[in-house]
């Protein structure tokens, strides 16, 4: 992948807003003048002569070479997402997890130390805690919401702080500014997974984050069609740390998947607003149900980080609501799990799937799906109980989703 500094740019006024960037930024149209971005389904690109080919392969001249590391459609998606996140550059990857793998391979080496929230996505915990450990990278897992724990965890060899905000599935919110200050004092980088909010609701670089991670599979696509990922950062970090790894390791984003995400970005803002409004109504309704012990949603005043979330997330809580059904206290974990399964299995509208970000509302049991590979101690540390259910609100009518959940809640065993 080249630096692409001299590739033609879309000429837009410097003060255009996010929604305009979401439909306009990328590469200029081809000589044919298409208004919708072209999909370049090609494995390689013809070079005008051997000397140009040599210069481009040596990274001395910008140009598209081979779709494992250079493709116009992928570049269009990268430019658009970077502009929306407010970063200088972006590198697309084959999945959200491959973006985190690229992050680690680009920034870390044996002997380095990472501080990571204990509340992040289960696969992220496994990747840092088990896979990176094989190569001599140590990770300390700390409270998502207590900056003092992050500060105390700093070591002389700390190179990276990693957080999700909000987290999956408890929707815990970290103070990005506070973590940025800790990272800078330690001479480390701060990476924030912005999957739950997307740049439509939150831009972590505005609060001091150095790197932004995305699973494009979620809200960036928005309709559950493709797997994709991205890493947004400064041009220097992308070109110096990640491009060389991508060129050799090949966590490549396919042009077709990049094109689907590119089109998804065009409706990101209106989707996020509509889904967030529905999620807030669902959360408020769940708080009124006697069969529900607790609701987790940043837009609710009952959420422990409500004020921080409203300050960092454009006054919007996002589209994910989690809640705990009754049964944990009296019946223990087994009864709580049975009750959660009963509510999930009683739905007729919600899609039972661990994916989120879709226009179709999804429902899942985090302890046995997204966090199923963690041991019970790790789940307890992350606050993932057997009675927890996660609902990712889509564009269904919220009254229909309430009625769908009520089918199970109303028939829970007493």
C-alpha cells in the first residue's frame, strides 16, 4: 500500500460537515463521470511501463498495484472514514478483529506492555490476553471507568492503552480525555474502539485518542451484509507503522466489502440517530418492567456515566441496550441463564444473532456468545452475568420490539 499522497483528491470546501463528507469524500470519478463510486473488482493493475512498475513497487511513486494492498475502492472508503473521524488517514482491514491485530503488530514488540479495559469485546480480551502474550506482549486489564486504575497500571514499558467506549455489552463509557492524558504522560498511544458510536455520534480524536478502531461489519455497513474493519490515525502512524505490516501480512479488505461500507457510510448519520431514538425508548420501557432487574444504556439518567456519555457522544446514547432479567438473586446463575434464554426464545421479531449494527433489531445472550470464550472469572470481572440480554435496536418499530420482549418477560417462571 502506498502513501497515496499524490493521488487526486475530491475538491470540497474546507468547512463541509460530516453528513456531506459521508456522501462526497473519496476519490474523484473516473473519466466516465460516474456519480456513484465505482467498484474495482480486479486483483491487479496494469502499469504503463517497467520503470513505473518498479517505482510503484518500491513505494517511490503513488499508484495502484495489487488489490492486496492498493485498490481504488478501498482507498475511497478509507478516505471517507478518515474524514468523518477527523483523522489524517485510515487503513481498511478484513474485519474489526484484524484491525486490532494490525494495531498490535504495527505498534508492539516482545517486552512491551498494554493496558486494556476489562470490559471490552470478548475476542479483544482473548487477542490481547492470550494471542499477543505468545509473542512476549504483556497486558494488564483494568476497570473501564476508573482512570486511577489505568494510571496505577502504567509501567516503564507501557506502549498502548486500549478501550472501547461504550463497551459491549454493558455500555460502559470511559473518560477519553483522562485516558489520553495518562497515555501521554507514559509516552504511550491511546486506541479507542468506536464501533458502538461511529463518527456519527462520537469522534475520539477530539478528546485526545491517537488511534480509532472500527468493525465496519457493524454500523458502518449498517445492514449486516459484509465483514470489514478499519484503523484510523495520523498519516505518519498509518504509513510508518501499519502500511508495511499490511503489505506483508495481508489482512486485506476486499474491494466489494469496501464498496458496501462506502455506501453504508452515506446513511450512517440518519441511521444512528433513528436507531438511538428507538433504543432510548426501549431502555425507558425496560426500566418500567418488573421482570427486569437492571438496564444498561448511556442515554438513561440511571446509567453511571450518563453525563460523560452525553458530553462525548453528541448527546445521544447509541443503539445498544442491555438488561438483566430477574432470577440471578434467588435462583443463581443457572436460573438466570434459563430466564434469559426464555426471553430470547420467546421473541418472534428480533433476530437471534450476536451481530449488531443492523437495521434489523438483534438479540443475544452475551455470556454464551460474544463473551462465551472467557472463563467465568473473566466474565464476572467484566460484569457479564448469566441473566444479561443485549438488544441492538434496528429500524423496527420500537412498539413491536417492546411487544416482542414482553412475550418472554410476561411468561417468566415465578
